């Protein structure tokens, strides 16, 4: 059954073998050293053997902190040995069951090249990518792509507080809630920071209706009644709830820019990154041509 599965997915099979060898790479120095230098170990303590590979105590040099008790050292050694023997057994089976026609060296070299290229691309992006996005760019992106951002669920800008019924100065907080004075809103925010169970008082933030409703008793606020329950204060046996809708956008209306801004920034930066790397690739190609370091044989 296993052989049939491998035959059905040759690309996955090749990648899997690469991953097997990469996973064992961390132990390869120990495995190879133990195999080739076992004659030079002298009285060195042997910790484990798997087929033709042997682990010695000296192979763990630097892994045990100085001053550690013998009991703690034994725990570290035992844990390492348990892992080592499993990795060694896995590597042995991998080495002796490579599918015919599979060029491990080429796969490893391709994987190495991919890692090097990916790392250098990150270096180029860190050095040359302009991550500044202006409000004009955001607006232009939004106008060109806003049809892609139709809402699947209503969203709201709101003020919301959930506080214990016996919270200190709750009546005063209710007065601040009903006030339109800027200083009372500041007082309310300070009170919430110190007292409230949950609070959302950032007027520019958007939330899904369901996310706010989750803090209230079931059925208090829903996507169907939010149009009518736009401003209320109510309580149950344990908590008092303050809720006020500042703006509602229903489904399937287009989401406002402020709601999808973070996502828009990511898309814009991704496009910039892709363009930057394509331009750098072309630059390196042109440079190699100029130096006569490219030859195409036909």
C-alpha cells in the first residue's frame, strides 16, 4: 500500500525524501563523527548504537551546563539519547530505502538553492522596499478594488461597555455615558480601563456585530435586530451593558476603507515586493549579459 501511494504522487515523494534528510541534518554531525572517529574515543563512554552509528558522551560536549548536578545531567543525557536513537534509526531507513531514480543530491541542491534565493530576496526587500503607503494610494486602491470587499455580515462602529453590576462608581459611569462632553468621555475611558470587564470606546474602530454580541446574553444583539437596538443600557444578574451604534454597514454593502485598510496595505506591499524582485532579477540578468557571463547553447 505504501509503495503504491508513493508511485501515485512522485512529486510529493521527492519532497518527502528531502524533508527526511533535512530533518535529520541537525544530528548528522554527531552521526558522522560517531561513525568515523569511534576508534579515537579511547575510554570515552558509549551512550548508544544504531546499526553502524555510535553516540559517545564526548559528542554531547557543550550541551550540559557547568555546575549541573549528576541527576540533572543524567536527565539531559537520557532525553538526548532517546531522541538520537530515533533519528538515527529513521536516517538509516531513509538511506537504505531511497526510491530508484531519485537523485537525492539534486533534490538537496535544489532545496539549498531555494533557501539561499529566499534569504537573499528577504535581504533585498529589507534594503530596498519602500513600506510607506500614502492616504492617496490607499484611496486609489480602494476605488479600484472595492467591489471585492462586499460584506458577508454587518459591521458597526460603536461604543460598548460590560461592567459588573456592583462595580465601583457604576452610576457615575452611566452619567458619563449619557453625556456629550469630551471630558466625560475621557472620564469614562479612564473608569473603563480600571473597572470594566470589556470596553470598546475607539470611535474609529469597526467590529462585526457577532463579535460584540458575544459579550452579551444570547439574543440581546443580533445581525437581525441591530438596526433597531442601536442605543441601550441594560443589566442581568451579574453585569450591566452599555451599547451605542455610531455607524452601521449592512450586508452585502461594500466595506468602508477604514475597515479593510490593514488588508489593503498588505496587498499594496505584496505587489510592491513582487515588482521589486522582478526588477532586481532583470537587473542581475542585464548585468550578467554586460559582463558576457551568460551563454545560451542552442
